[in-house]
């Protein structure tokens, strides 16, 4: 781990308004961590000793339930704050954060949290927005799990990932990191078998291409109609 270059901090919205002296002060307390795919940043239940910002790459956050079942809680995208245990009044991390692709994260000691929030309004605003976004996402997923059939839940999750991490290509929108069928199953509260059946039906209908690791959404409009219940689903 090394101290980050000032230019890296300047590229992040939460630090973009700082002058050079302020950037140097923030950078002096930070460490830069390069993460190979599969690297664990922190584990569920570990003492929360640092908080982080993802500069580039993708991370997966998972939790293991008291029954021993693993679920994917969220994906962390570039520019996201994570490891915010202090903001949640926790002394341990509630989930495990793992790099999906080659990634770069910045970390600060958790003892710096109060000073960062107090002295840098944009950082404090980013924290509030992050927590608000996660709460809204959790509410959406709870509603979908409670009221929607599984094909609609999977549709909403694929569209959410495409909106957050999609890159436009000639044939559609490609989710720009590997997303497995097991990931989708864990994120939508269903089984690997069911997700496989859904993706097969969608692929035959020309909605997606799941043949490669990075899922391609070929017809997002029709997929949205299915997810919103405005068109019959394809799962027989």
C-alpha cells in the first residue's frame, strides 16, 4: 500500500473542490491498494479499522445469513464510498467486500472519519448520498422480493446493473464486469436453476446475450416492459 497521487483524489467528486494543500493533507493520511480479482478487502465481522473509496474496478459485497446462506448485497462502482461502519454506528463490517476485476481503492484509518466529515462538506454530502442510495436500493429490493414474480425481479436487477455499470455497444448495453448466474440468483432471492432458465428464455427471444462473462442487454426497452409487468414474461 502506498500514498495516492494528488491527481487521483482530484478526480473524485468528493475531493474535486479541495485546493492543493488540502489534497496533500488528505492524501498523506490515505493508502492506495491495488486489488487482484478475488482479493478480499475486508471480511464480514472484521473490526472496522478503515473506510474506502473505489477509484476503478468493481467490488462485490456479500453477507452470510445466520442460516449459512450467502447473498450478494450490492456491487461497488468507481467513485463509491464503502466500509462505512462508523456512519452506521458499527464497530465491525457487516459484509465481505471482494474485488471482481482488477481494482484500485483508497483507504483511510477509521479514526479519521469524524475529521473528514467535519472538515470536508463534499465528503460529508457523498456519505449521506451513499447511505441514501443504499437505503433506496434496499427498499426497492424488499418490495420486489415481496410483490414480484422471479422473472420481474431478475429483470429489474439486470436493468439496475446495466444502468450503474453498463457501456453502450452496437448491439446493446454491456455490463462491464463479470456477473455470474449465481450472483444474479443471490441478488434476487432465487436459485441458480431459475436464473439459468430465465436467461435462456431471454436469449432465445433476443433480449440478452449471456454467452460471455459480461452480460449484454440487447433489448432494454422490452426487458423493462417485462420487469414492470407491462408485458408477459417469457419463463415457461
